[in-house]
């Protein structure tokens, strides 16, 4: 492919990504993978270049653009090499017309920025869109951080994460046989802090209410030495199905999975009511803390979608509260920096549940900032994904 043809391919793919973002369709990575499958003629250099153009535009443009071309045009000013590719050649993009509209660049639409937790400072935007490092978590059931240091010597320890080892973003860690052998998982530091913050102990009964593919379930199994009974739930079959093979690989043998039907969660968890020492509520959210990994998420968030997340979070917290034994704890977490998903959600929970309290410390020294009844982590401040977490204690 010519450089101009690669650019045109990127523009067409961006059209699909923008439409999917507006309509709640497939994520950018899935669209990109499908588009590459459809372009069998594209070689590896073509694919790399197309992907680079697509993600450069997604990172630069603050909200879903009118068209892929408008998104790409947002990058041309000050970039003569890119401008020259709009050359009208047979497979390339048409020349740029005078005054042709460009999509708006920046961190996010102002209405979205206005929703950030007040602790998020103006200068934090760059870190929120920079490429994230690759964080590993040593699986204590099979390895430790020293083993990861020996396997990947160009990494470094992650501050405050006892099992964490940080590598450059491009490291192909999951291709290492030690990954297949269950020595480690790929897990951002924020998730490692959250899994530790639940302070689950050996012998306890633990529910991971929104387990997904089990990232935090496996971290809890590791931290409890495979000696806690963990019930891992989710309403998404495809995600939950990823957990048993991962648990096998990790040597985690005390995890039961349970697929819940939306709207019937409480009935399907009747046998766990009031029994759990710990409940992890890693709730569905805007993902506004993970833009450095999935920058197109900021193209997707609408007021209606945010409202749905808020309702789900409140419902899941209430379901979690019913599962907790007297004196037990909920760890509420969202990979979000939006105040309504974080501190406001905790305030509303405490209003609905008299007698519950929130813990004033649950993170390692120097990590996170107190945000209402919980703590806020941000890429600029903590070097990890943006996260809100709170540990809530039930009355005895
Ligand atoms: C942030 S993700 C969880 C990530 C997971 N804990 C991990 O560490 O990989 C939120 C999960 O909540 C699940 N979910 C949404 N509504 C739910 C419900 N009513 N009951 C249980 N899980 C739900 C979603 O399917 C999704 O997998």
C-alpha cells in the first residue's frame, strides 16, 4: 500500500469507530482487527502504519468526530508530511479543501471534564492519554516479584504494590512460557492496589460480585494463599467463562463461578445472604480512568450511558450490602475519575445504609488521595489507571 492509501484506510476505519462510539457498537480494537482481516492485501508495515494513524487520531480528538476524515484533518496542521498524503492519488484521500472542518482536539468535551472529581487538576490531561506501561502481578501461588525481576530484567518494582513489576508498554510478556505456567498476570497497578485494599484473609468467604474475566478474583486468591472461598459472579457469560482456565493456570482452586441473570441477582445469591466477610464490587462504569489504554471511551460516554452506570453501581452496592456478614466489608471500585461514580456514589450508599462506615485508610502510604468517603488514583498522581475505591464496613 502507498502511504496515502494507508491513510485513506485509517480514515475509513475511523468512520466506523466513530459511528460505533455514537451507537454503542464494537470497541475500536475489535473494529480495527476486523478491518485488517478485510484487507488481506495489507502487509505488516501497512497494518502498523494504519493502526498508528487510527490511534493518533483517537488520542488527539476529544469526542466522536463527524467523520474519520475530520478526525485525521485535526492532525495535519503543523505536520507537512501528513498534509502531503492528502494528495488525491488513486487510493489516497482527496486533497484538503480550503476551510475544510477539523474535529476538535483535546482531553475530552468540556461537559465531561466538568464531571471529573474536583481533585483532578488541569495539568493531568497529558498523563491520562499517554501510553500506559505494562504492569505485571506476580502470582504468589507460584512466584514472587523477584522471579519476575529475573524473567524481565528491564522492569522495575511498582511503588506500594508488593507483587507488582512494571515493564515498558511494548513488552511481549504474555508470550513468555512463564505466563502460560501461571507465574504472573497482566494487571494495572490500580487494580493491584484495589485487590489488596479488600484485605481478604485466609479462611474468609469472599464474593467478587462483578468478577468479569477474574482479574481481581485471581489477585485475591493469590493474596489469601488459595485459602479463601471465593464466589465469582457476573452477568456476562463470555467474560466469566474466561475465569476457570485462568484459575487453573494460576493454581487457584477455591473459586466458584456463578453466572447471574440481570434483575435476579439477589434471588440467585440467596445462599450467600449475610455470609460474606468481604464483597468486592468492581462495578461497571464510564472507564474514564482508562483512557490511556482505551482513548475512544471518551467518544462513547453520553449522559444516558453515564446514568445507566450510576444506577447499576447503586444497585450492585445494595446487592453487595445484603451479602456481607455483620462487621464485614465491601470494597467498591470503579476505573473512573468522575465524581458521581466515586465519592457521590459512596455518600448515597451511606445515606441508604445507616450504620455502615467508610474506612479512612486502605491504600499504601503515598498512593491515592482522599476523595470524600474513598480514594482517588490518577495516572498523573499515582502512575496507574484512574480509579476510585472505597472500603465500607457493615455494622456488627
Ligand atoms: C469493571 S468490570 C469487572 C472487571 C473485573 N472485576 C476484573 O478485575 O477483571 C464490571 C463487570 O460488571 C459486570 N456486571 C454488570 N452488571 C452486573 C450485574 N448486575 N451483576 C453482576 N455483574 C455485573 C460486567 O459484565 C463486567 O464484567
